[in-house]
């Protein structure tokens, strides 16, 4: 699930100065803080963010300003389809919205993905029908990469044990080989 309702943070005069890196366990608390303040993301336990930062750093990214996490993207390769990179959560601190940081995170994550075998041929995510900001983000990514974007049902509202909206699968790819970082 993705969100662009962001976390209040002290204003930063130059949002473009954010460094994008693979996370370390020390970034887990910051990722949890950004996710929790978003208001839209399903907040997971702080432990989960620590595990993702440690065990899935290759398929995650954080944006840092003065060593503070201001944005992140969590992803993983699907075990049954390791050529597919699934983006689970992406969030940007409120003070850094509108600077293209979410797109930079996706670009950096995708461009680093060829380092592991097999090559990533598709990027996948799920988005609720009312989350137009995320739909635009992934449509823009597909356009930049000159790759097709398809959507299909994945999890309907009745699949969830709580009051959760349906999540549609958005699949981008296959990617032209010349688009790799």
C-alpha cells in the first residue's frame, strides 16, 4: 500500500539535497516514523521496518537529509517470480513533497536491481482505486522507462479481515533492456 500524505518535519530549504541509499538497520526507526505519520499507510510494527532495512536492503531505499530519513521505499523480489520487484510501501515526509523524491526513490531502486540475478523484468505494486497520487507516480515511472503498465484485481475488500479497500495490482514491464541503469 502506498501513501503520499507525508510526515511533518522541519522545513528543508533544498529538498533536492536528499541522498538516496540502501537502508541500514539504523534507518528502521525513521522509516517507521515516516510511515506512521503518513496517515494513509498501513503502519506495521517498528520491528518489521528494522527487518526490511536489514534483510531486504538491496530492494529498499531511504532518502536522507542530514542523516534523517525523509522518505523510503520498501520492496522485495517475489519468491515465485524473482524477476519481479514488488514495491510494498513508499512514503515521503511532508516537507519534501512535490520535489520528485518518490520518483527518484523508484528510479534508484530499479536502476540498482540488475546487480542481482535474475534481471528484473517487471515492477509490481498494489494501489487502491482512490489513491490517484500513487497511480500517477507509477504511470510516470512506466512512461519514463517506456514500459507498459497493466492493472488487474488482486485483493478485494472481502479478502481483508478489517475494513480495507480493494488493492489492484499494477504491473509495469517488461522493460526494454536499454532502460537499465
